[in-house]
């Protein structure tokens, strides 16, 4: 085949591919998950949560009579990699909505550089930075996890209940770390505690001894570490080896069994922490845990599986209610399927939702992660787990709503 023929053939193939994609009537989701990088400990379980929702919906009739399709993009827990993955999903895979990303430092640039520019609704099940609340995203960014404005309060309550009066804070220097550190400092101080020292750290460094020495100065009873497992391993190992800290307080980004295995339970037993979590007696939470265990085995202690699952349900319900896969139509129907009034629909009740919507009735999805009532900013309320490490295992103490 000569050059001209090859060029014509390639052009025809691309044309046919684009035409086929444009005519496809399946709801296509782009899953933005960290299969590598600092948050990879949450990548597989988050993707399982997404797939579980997709499998349930497809088994019960799909969206607009067709199965949902999922394309995955590895964000690598990196802003640029996340933006690149999202751009490919939006323009090449032609997805109708994004689920993700996890890190606020990835979700925010994706929202501003891709979601808003390409007009793709985006729901993160893990990005908790308070910056997201007022982000200029043209109402394309939503989340099914509560803001760290609330987690900071929850963590302060947990720390004071443990009789900590003075703590130092070491936080990752991104939107997640800065927002949560500031929220914790304000809430802890308001409750009579003192933040002795506070410092930021940059990810990907071989040594954090300088930052650890800085925050270990003065009268401090322990270290509040705000970050992710990959760098967390390095920081904790150096803190323990240097004898700088014996007591630790973790946030949701460090609720990972692999971290305990890497450092050793003898050094982390007694550690306390917070993470977004639904009340265990909620119907949606009970269904999710049973369905996840049946599909994937034991339910791991990592967060963000149920919130990703809920993001899929909300997008699917919005498309079904709109009667369209148009991206803006999906966005514009998200709040009406998530909020009162309307008959409550729970996880696993897709057939019920289809019947209600077919009859022109309003619905209110109550999620696996709890209430997913979306406010004017795309934020949701939430409850938090007080957890601790005991005998090398992560165990929940209680789930509660923080007092503002």
C-alpha cells in the first residue's frame, strides 16, 4: 500500500471510530484512580467500589436500557498525570462523566483543566480539601465525601478525647494537607489544645529528618501526620528510628494496613485516627458491605470504596432521569436525584429506581456512605470514624458527626 492509500485508510479508520463512538448509547464512565504513586494503596479498592456499582446496575437493566462501560485512567497520584489521563478519557474514550480523582491535588487541576473545559461532570469520592467548596469549576465538580473543614473538627475531638493537650503537625504540602492542617489547628485550639509545631513536607523525598526535627521541638505529646502511605512509610520509619516520636495521630490518608506492616505494629499500636465513614446501621452501608464481601472477599479497612460506589449510582441515576447521556444533562440532574424531596432509593435498588423514574416520580438516593445530599457547592454532609490501631489491626471505636 502506498503512502497516500495508507493515509486515506487511516483517515477512514479514524472517521469510522469517531462515528461509532459518537453513536454509541452506553453510559461511559472515566475512573480516575491511583494505581501507582503515593495513594496506590487505595487504587484497587476504589476501583472495586466503582465496578461493584456498575455490575449491580448492569445486572438490573443498565442505564437507558444499556450497560455502563468503564475506562480507567491511572492518575499516579500526580497532578500532571491525572490531567493527562482525564484528557484522554474525555476526548479519546468519550466518557460522559468522571469518578475521581482521589487526591485533592489531582482532582482540582482535573476539574479546572479538563472537566470545566470539556464539560464533563466529575464526582470525587475522596478529595476532601476545603478549597473545593468554592472552586471556580462551573458546577462540574461534585464530591461524595465530606470536606476536611469537618474532618479537622472530628480529628480534634478524637485527639482531645485521648487526653492529648499538645501536638505537633506534619502535613503534605498540597491542597489536602494544607486544608486539613489548618482545620485541625483551629478546632484543636478551640477545644483547649495547643499545636506546638507545624510544618509542611514535599512528597517524594528520601529523607524527612529535618522536618521531623523541627516539629519534635518543644513540649509535644505526639505527631499528627497528614499525608499518604508511600511517603508516610518513610516519615514514620525515620521518626521511630530517630526516637523523635512515639505517639501518632493519623488522618484518612493513612488508614492503610500496608503501613502498619511496613513500620511494625509494635511502633504503631495505640495510634488513633479519623476517616469519613457511614453509620453502620444505615441500610445503604449494610448493603454495600455485604455486596462488597460477596464480590471481592473481606471488606478492607481502607476508606473511599463506598463513596466511589455512590458516585457511580448518582451519575447513573442522573442520566436515567434526564433520559439522555448528554454531559450537561447528567450534571443538571445530579442534585435532584441525590436530595429530598422524593422517595428514598438505596444501594442495590436499581430496579426500584427505574420504576419510579419511569412513572415520573422523584427519587432521593441515600448512599452506601450515608447521605449524599449535594448542596449548592456540590458538597455533602458526613460522619467520621474514630479508629485506632490495636494488635496491629485497624479497628473502629465509633462513628460520629463532629460538633461544629
